[in-house]
C-alpha cells in the first residue's frame, strides 16, 4: 500500500468518497472533517500527503498549511477549492502547497499532483486577455478576505462595503474571465 493521504474536507460525503476512491486505487487514506481533528491526525500519523479543502466550514484552509508543515515539514499538500482564484492559488503555493486544484476534480489530477516534484501543473502566467471588471472585483475581494483570515465583517470594513452586500457577492460563484 502507498503512502498515507490525509483528506481534510468539511463535506462528509465528498471526504468519504475521496477516501474510498484512494483506498480502491491502493492508497492508504484517512479523512478529517475539521481543522482540530485534522491537526490531531497529522500529529498522530505524520501523513506525507494531504488533500486540503480551501473552505473548511467558513474558515480558510490556508491557515492549516503552516501548521501541517510544522508537524511534518516533508508533507506535500494539495489544496482543493470550489471557488478558485488566482489570489488564493498564489497564497496557497507561497504557504507551501504543491498544487491548487478546482473542484470538481478527477482523482487522476490529485494523484498526478503528488507524483510531480514541482508545481508544474499550476499556470500562473498572465492571461492573453485582461480580466473582466467583475472578475477583478472577485479576485480583490478574495485577497482582502484572505488578508482578514476569512472574517466577513473585517473584510467588509476594509472594502468599505456593507456586510450583507459582501455576503451576497461571496455567495455567488466566481465570475468567469
């Protein structure tokens, strides 16, 4: 059996499916549904591979990256998100993740990320066409939200925006380029 993979995702159905899919492919996997149990399992098992959801029940999964690497510096972390943005991708890589993948994601992409020694699959090059104003706004909101550790009220104040307006914008899917 291959190396242990810790799956950290607050969606019990997705977490369970990913664990079972990895197990069926001969990879030992274990799930955690929240940051506390994830850190506990990381301390106990020292997993060499982690699949980490960006949004863990309203808190940022990015905050776990330094803690997981402090527990096991050799740990390889792949970040998954349903709401991909360039800002969070760059932040994840800067914090030590090896890859950043948007859901829905194929198991081959996750396994491929762990197989690569470098961040070759992440394309952070400038697009051929400039981003739309709506997409730029989305990226800016994500950056400020990350700077405020996911705190909606602090982010709304920093953006000089009403909190409910910000929540409405965040509840929408990211704008296409």
